[in-house]
C-alpha cells in the first residue's frame, strides 16, 4: 500500500486518500519551477536508426497499387548473380501505409539509375499508421551485367 501510495503521488494522480491538493507535498513539488520539466520539442522529421535490425532488411516486391507514389532514396545497391541483379536496401514505413509501388531502372553504357517509388496502398482503408522506420530490400534484374558501370539513386538525381 505504501509503495502504491508513493507511486501515485509521484505521478500526480489520485491517491488512495484523494487527489493531490495545493497543500500536499506532491502538488507543491510539481508546481515548483526548479522541478518542472518543459515539454519536449516536436520531432521535425524521421531519423533512421543507427543500428540495422538483426534480422536484416525485409524483402519486398513491388505491389503496383500505391496511391500517389513518390521517389524514395535508397541506402545501398549491391550486385550479385554475376552482376545481373542488384539488391537495393532502403528505410521505409510499415505496410499497408507505405508500400513499394514500382522500381524503375535506366541503363546506359556508363551507369545504372535505380529509382524506388513508394506510397500508401490503395487497398488500405481506415488503418492506423505508426511512424516507425523499417529497413526493406528488393531485387532488380539488369539487362546486361553491371560490370564497371556506376549505380545511381534516381531519387537523388536532379
């Protein structure tokens, strides 16, 4: 009982004896300028975590059903399968709030431009979307092996 009473008075909630009043120690401590904490400033944007998830990026395939898709920058693109395939990794949101709509690839003799397009799924209705970053990956097949060509992020090209 003493632990519950102490915890509830420390939180400024109603105690077993009633709500905290201006004469109670909890109320006077909460109103003291020395102990009052200012509210945290709002977060201006999302920041990717510094540590990647232990399970690795979540593999996804383009759905083709995003509503008003936009270009999304990616982190890395690594060739495999004799340079004929690229594995592209990026930070994204949770599905169905953020889905990979499509991947466009433009190949020239000197470079390969890969552009990821994401947006909310058209099929998602009345869904609560949490703002959490997850790492995703997708594979892209090339017409010719990568060779010495440079891989460029289409979302970062102006």
